[in-house]
């Protein structure tokens, strides 16, 4: 559906995107995971047409995005990181403005506004000014405005920033439903739990470059270790720690020891060696690798920096 080939965008001396290539298939829920300043919002702005690339090619259904014809514009919805609404207008009035921009009018526009307000659970606040809404409600109305014209591709640029847990879950549930109904979604975030929960495929981005691309399981295979086995640093585990060093990288941190297992090692080998060294099983905890581990491995820094 969407193809980016060697896309580059610069702001004076800063290269925000550096030769990015991506292929997004129809029906995907694609996550763009990276810290603030990684290039996520810049990529969204290029796909939505707010900015032009300095180099490279962007195609939607095989047609250049740069043409910005009616078919292209109507195919894309954008949920921007900042609230793109008029605070003195009501929810209904805000959506009426955006609907008219997409050529909707009359009874069709009114019906669509009702549908979108119901989808974001704001129908009862239809006549209330946006400035009276909580941050989470404003985010949900922001999402409703992007859906009025039935886009096939929805761009969500960190849509849950500053959102309360209830609104966050409401946004997640709606996006997952829209995706099940066939909408293609690109979702940028710096929260690994959002990418893990929502996205069928993930691109890890930092300093304008894609460092990893694939499903969660595919990405985690890039780590040089599999699970991590943790246990307390006490006299009863000293012999076990010495015996387990051959199974991976042993890191001693304060009162805990953490063994990052080599990907070729079987857990049965580890626990057999620990038992032979006299350390009881109850002292050991097993932890699967996460996107946080992978991001640290690929970029050398914490995901939330």
C-alpha cells in the first residue's frame, strides 16, 4: 500500500530522516518505535503531505504521494501529536469544520459526525466547547476528526501523550477495531508497551535511521541472548554463579546476578547446573527479552531517553 524508498529529510544541518526505506502492506498495524527526536513525526509529516522529502520516493498504491490529488488526500487520515482543534468550538462544530474540508456536507456530514463521536465515546458532549474537555477527551476528539472521511490509511503520531488510562484504553480499543475492519494504521510511539500491545510489525527508528524491522518475535531474534535468569547474590548461590558463567553473560548488579543466556543454550541445562551447584530452583527468576532490551542493544541507549 505505502512504499518509502531512500527517503531523506533535512532541517538545515540536522538530518531528520536518513535514507529510510519501508514497505507497509494494506491492513497492517505498523508501529514506529523510537525516542523523542528519532524522526517519527517527520516521517508522518512526509506521508501526510505536510512536508516534502529532500530525496527519495514515497508511493501510495504505486502512485507518487507528491501529486497530492484528491484520491491520495482522501485515502489518508492524520492524528497529529498536537491537538489540531479549535478550543472555543464545540465537538460538533470542530468536526463539522474538518468534515467540510473533505467535501462532506448536509445530512451525510451530520450522520458521520454522530458515528465518529460515538466511536470515541463523546456523543453526549457533542455541544460542549472543546476547551472544557479533559486532555484524554481532547485526544479522542482529535482522533474522531481524522476518521470523518473514512481514510484507508490512518497515521497516528503519538496519540496518547498525556492521556488518562481510561481514554488510552478507549483509543487502543477503537484503533484495534478499525484495523480488524481493514484500516491500515501507522502508529508512532516511544512506549514499548504500546508497540507490543498494538502492532503486528514494528520498525525501530533512531537518529533518522531504521535500525530494526519485523514482527516482535523476528526482532527479538536479533539479540545475542535469549532469556535472562536472575538470582540473589548470597552465599548459597556463589557456586551456582561460577557454574553458570559458561552459559552466557553474567552481570552482577547490587544484590542480584543476571545471566543473559546464549541463544543456543537450553533452560534445562541452566537449571540442571544450578541444582548440581546446590542452589534451589525457588531462588531463580526467568525474564523474556523485551523491545527495551533490543533498543538498547541496537542503539546503545534507553528507549525513553
